[in-house]
């Protein structure tokens, strides 16, 4: 389905990146040089999708930060979508399903441990019955059902809930695994801070911008802002089921090596230092849902800044300066839901890149 709003290719971009297969020729061509800016889960997955889906390309990943120092490394990594009011539900469901299927295949493979991907079951609970008793993603996760009265007795302050099995993606393990796969495919991963897209011209023919919050400066996007999230990582190996309060602010997500307790949502807050009072509040809220957490130990605090904007930006822009042209595919602004849709949006970005590659190879191209 072709995008029609802010997250899709603009009219001007369609003009130069149309699906015009007649432009492809049989003659040998030099590889189209592509720079991916950003090495979080969005940048690495986009580079991998492009390497697999767009032939005749030479890809390089450039970033000033890598795992374990990215925003993605702080993400809880639970596949439960966050609704984006600016994007059609059908598109959000497509992205989530593609991501779930991708990670489910990994979880069922010999790579599961190395990739840090595993299934986890649990509950999403509500203090009042939600307007939508069945969310749009209910048939994507496994075994979705309404909680029984017996299950709800565990949560006396809550009156309704969902029980289901989903996937957890351990970002500090998953990101190095993605890097390893890229390097194995011959993709260079270089440490470099980019201050202006034109720094990459003429060394690269196409730029894919996966810089997250960096796009405020790099793409001049004033609509982009941080939403600060603080979490605790604790040792509580007896906790096996996830628990998510209906509004998603309080959650308990058991992982392979620790349990993640959250969280906070502080709009416009750039502070990356942990706040002790917030940590106490998070711990208190989580213990109210799972009292056994009082026995948790080795508590570590983590802070990340989610890249929010009114709608994910997944769009091609043609930069022009002094007679030069540089196509940039923007892929950022996932907010809290990056892990849940990262593979689906990366596939979408790869399609946009493919259109740009075809246009560049066209005898009539003005790029």
C-alpha cells in the first residue's frame, strides 16, 4: 500500500523515485553507494533490510554511538504496540505483524540466545474496562484472551485484563547481533558524527537518516522532541510473567538476565541522569503489582530519550544545493514503539530506497 500522509513518500519524491522498472537496464553498473546514519535498532535493521532487498548497492553504517550507548539499549523491548494517532491502524498493524513474524522466526531458531529474542507470557491489566476491549494487534500476538476472574484476583485494584504471549527483544544483545550480521554481509560500520547531510556528498549517492533525536539538528525537524524514560533493571529470577498496567506507564518485563521495571514519560526532558526519587516511585508502583519484587537485588538505573513526533517520519526528500542533488530517506520518530515495529518500518524504508536506486539508474533521471 502506498503511503499518503506524512509517513509516506511526498509527491515530489514520487516524481523522482517512481516505481519505473523500465528504467532498469541489463548493462553492468557501479554499485549505488548508500550511507545509513544511525546505529540504533532502526538504523541497523534498515541497513540489513536494504542489503537483502535492494540489489546493486554498497552500504555503509555511520554513527557516533553504538550499543550499549544507544537509546535502543534502554528500551524494554516488549512487543506491545503503542498507537500512533497520525498513522492508519492498518499500516501500524502491518508493521507490527512483520516485526513479530521476523522476531518469532528468530525465537524459533538456533540463533535465539545469541540474538536475545524470546517468548514471554503475561497480563495487561486495567482499573476500568477500556473503550477497546480487543486491541488492533490481538490476532498478531499468541493466545490473546480476556483474563479470568481467578487471574484478576492477583490484582485487586484492577477489574479487567488481557492475557497473551508476545516476544521480548533484549536490545543490548539484539543490536550487537544485528551488527554481526551486517559485518558478515560485508557492510562497513564506522564511527563518525554527521553534522550535515552534505558532508556525505559526493561519497554517497543516497542517505538513509535513522538518527532519531539527532534529526532535530540534522534534518531541521522542530516537531521532534524527547520523552524521557527511566527504568530499573533488577535481579528477580522468580518473576516469570510480564505485567503491564493498562496505560503502559507501570510495567514489569522479565528478561533473560534481569527484570525491567518501569517507567516514566517526561516530555521535553533531556536529562540523562537517573533521578533517585523517580527510581523509588517506579519500584513502589511495581511492587504494588508484584509484591515479591521487594526481594529484588542488584538494582541498576537506566535512562533513555525516546524520539517522539506527531507521526513517524518515513519519507523521501530530495536535497538540492548549488546544482547538486542528494536523495535522503528519512526513517525516524518511532517514540515508545520502535522495537515493536522496527522491522516492518525498515522494510518500508527499504522499498523507498529501492525506488531511489531505480531512479538513479534511469537514463532520464535528474538526480
